C-alpha cells in the first residue's frame, strides 16, 4: 500500500473510532457492559440531580440519563456553569461529561463512576412552577363532605 | 367439620380493622405537615385525599361493626392479615396520585414493599419525587417495621388479650414487659430514641460529605427509617451509591445491624444486661452466619477479581452481604452488577444470607437466627444421641434471655416455619421461571421478596408481568407476617365458602 493511501485509511479509521466513542453512552449500556468499558474514555449525558457534593478540589455530581444515575468525579473548576440540580421543584442542568469510566474505581472504594476530564452543558435547568391541581382540590372537599355525613350519622346512631 | 363464621365474628373483625385503619390514617398527618411546610401543594392534596379515604373506611367499619367484645385468636390473626392488606391499598393512594407510579398495582407493590420492610421499588423518576411522598415511602417502612397492629395497640386497643393476639399475629411472640401494650409502647420508645440518634449521625455524616444541611438531615431521617427497619428504600435512584462515602456506609452498616437485632436485646441493653449480646444463641448464630456467607462471597469475588482492593471488597462485598443478611437491601452497586459480576458462588452466598435473615422479634425478615440456632442445636442433640451409649440421657440447652431446655415442640415449630419459607422462596422462583427468567435470577428475586430484603438483580421492573408483581406482593406479605395469620385468613375464607352452620 502506498504511503498516502495508508495514511488516509488510517486517518479515516481513527476518526471513525473516535466518533464512535464520542457518541454518548447510556447508563444501561455502561452498567450492563461495565467490564467492556472499564478504563475507557466515554461520553455520558444526562441531568444533574440531587446535591453537588464537594470534596476538596473535586466534587461528586450524580447525573441521571432517564434510566439510571451515575456518579461523576469532577474538578470543581469545571462546575461553574452548573446552576440547577434536579429535584421535585427544579429540572437540573443537562451536561455531557467526557472522562474515564471505572467499573470498580480503585480510588473510590470500588464505585462504578466516571472521572470527568471535561464537561459540556447541553441543557439549561429551571425552577418548576407548581400549578394547583383543581381536580385534586375538589376531591378533597368531596371526601371531606362524606366524612362529615358519616360523622353526623354516627352521632345520630349514638343518640 | 368446618363451621361457617358467624356475623358476630365478621363484626368484631370489622371493628378492630376499622380502628387500625384510623390509626394508619393518622400517620398520614406527618407527610401533610411536611408538605405544608415545604409548600408542596399537590403532594399535600394527595395525602389529604389519602387520609380522607382512610378515615371514611375506618369510620364506616367502626360505626357499622361497633362492638365491645374482645378478639379471639382466630379474629386477632385475621384482623392483622387484613390490616396489612388495607394498609397496602390505602397507603398506595397518595403514591398513585403523585403520578410517579404507572399503575395503581405498582403503587400497591411499593406500599406493600414499604410496610413489609422489603424495599423493592417500582417508582418512576425517583430523583424528582416530592419530599412529601419520599417521606411517606420511608415512614411506612418505620410503621411496618414496628408493626401496623402495634400502632393501633399503642393508641386504641384496650383489651389486653386481644392486643396480645394481634401482637403475635404480626410475627412477634416475645413480650419484653408483662403487659403487651406496654411492650408495644417500649418498642416505639426504643425506635424513637434510635431515630433521633440515627438521624443526627447520618445528618452530620451527610454534611461532612458535602450535602446541603437540610437535605442531609432529610436523607438522614429517611435512610435511618429504612435502615433500622431493614427496608432498603432510599430517597434517590442510586440508593446508597448516591453518597459515594465510606463514612455514610459505615454508619448505615451499624444501623442495619442494630435493626436486625431482637427487640429483647435492646431491652436487655436498656436495663444494663450487656452480657446477653454475647451469650444469646441468636447473636452467636447471626455473627457466625454473616462471617460464613461473607467468606463464601469473598472467595467468589476474589476468584473473579471483581474487587482487587481490600477496601473495595469491604465496601461492595461486605456491605452487600450485611445488607442482605439483615434483610435491608441497601446497595452500593447497581442491580445488574449482581448478575454480570458477582458469579454464581457469590450470588448463592448472598441468597443464603438473604434467606436466613436477621433475628426474631426484630424488624428483619427471613427464616430468622433463633430458628436456625434451634435447628442446629437439635441436630447436635441427635448426633450426640447416636454417638453416646443408648442409656445416656442427652439434654440440650440454649441461651435466649434465659437458659432454655430444648424441646421437640420448639424444634417442630422452627422447622415448620423454615419449611414454609423455603416453599415460599421456591414458589416465587417457579413463577419467575414460568415467565422466562433464568433460575438463579428468579431465585434471587424471589428470596429477596419473600425474606423482605429488597435487593433486585433486575427482574423487578415496571414492565414485569402483572402476575409476577402480585406474586411478589403475596410473598412480601406472607413473609413479613410469618404465615400464621395468612393461613388463618385463608382458612377463614374456606370456612365462609364451605363451612356448615
């Protein structure tokens, strides 16, 4: 094979290989095939949920992709863009973390985790406005009325 | 000849069932207060609807079935078994209304799992569940762990003999104090003291690992309730893996072990008798069993090279083993990792630990250590009889609060309940296999449900067949009540259908 052809083939193959890993991998895929991905650089995308737990210069950020959540070990300097974490009253920021996946992390007591090298914000979180559910409110009053009727009949029976 | 139950029987059962439902309704006040404090409007409405429906049923039953009579053994057992079903149906209402459970059956599954202190879950999008609903999930484990009838005993029931019958119906046959109502109150006292200590410990641990203070104490209370009551629910999807913390795991191990100990131990410690912990047949059996099953699991994990470091083996291997043996079900690994990484030997060790369970008269499930100890002593006695000369008189004793001579009656009782558990484990396994799940996975999930553990290897899922969900609900219920009250209820229905007047 001539040198330019070999180089072009190599570059094409290399780019394809990188692009494969550049695709975000789901939590299910990572957990079910943990041995396969162990020690490899992966892209993992999801919503930041719960607490951001700072431990010195690093922090644990739990990221849920809709099925499972995985812990991301991340330098706090990379967390500046994260404003919202998911809870009942808020939707967390969406992030894509690129880093080394560990099936049983030797640094963290065997946790299945990702040590992030970089993160990219993919979606903005927000506060959720809770709207009063009118049907539920009406049901509360209806059932209250029924309790009142039973109570009155109980009093009448007692007399 | 089977006698058809009289209307009087039905009225007495209905009246006491109504009282228990009223007691349960009152417990919904706790999440309502939290919902109001946190301004979670719709979740508060869910619980207002739940409490109102519960009050309606409770008031109807106590009004229509009003009686002054005390419970007989049969009636007490039936009240207990029905009250657990009522708790499931009513406790599921606010859960279902939240929209985080796909069907009412799923919400019932969750409620039974909570009350029976199992911890298997079908919740959707747990990370966005309100604090109000999350508190309820954990509170029902606290209520169920102590016993639903004990709630009523502490609040409403006056008759001592009827109270004792309900107490026994909930798989508790040891009185800590001469009066069963005082025993029930003492169990609550112990539980509340531990609740305060456990919440403080976990809350401080939570703050030290970077959680917001409010969240740390909320999680602390939830993790304590589901840990002490060996349930295994957690406020986040990742269960214990959410915290990524050795300190949090260590505190939780202590809480799980404390919860799996006999309430009689706690009472003995309370009155200063610390030696009991070292002399008692249950604590000895529990220690030996944990060590043996962990040894087998560790050999398997080591052979497969799953956790090369000692710390990882402790945090993953030992934690899961203790969690399974105490029938808690807290996990620091993902469900599928049991199947893909632990190997058959490791899984068998964990299944054995789950099946054996914690101590009698505790919040734990499974066969129980007292029965295992008694069976082992009986085996020793039989071996001695074979070895020693025929004229030798062999007497076997064991220590459980006091020195007790081993009798055939105790051995028979222990063996019967053990057999019933094994049949229950097998039944769920068969149903799982019927739906195409592999043997070991079916056995794992079935044992987890029937021994009220809560570990899942992935079968428990919102998409699993409905009949399998019902099977696991039945297993959780029968396993928690240790069969007698469930058998009595089945017998009662047979008597209604086939009994003679």
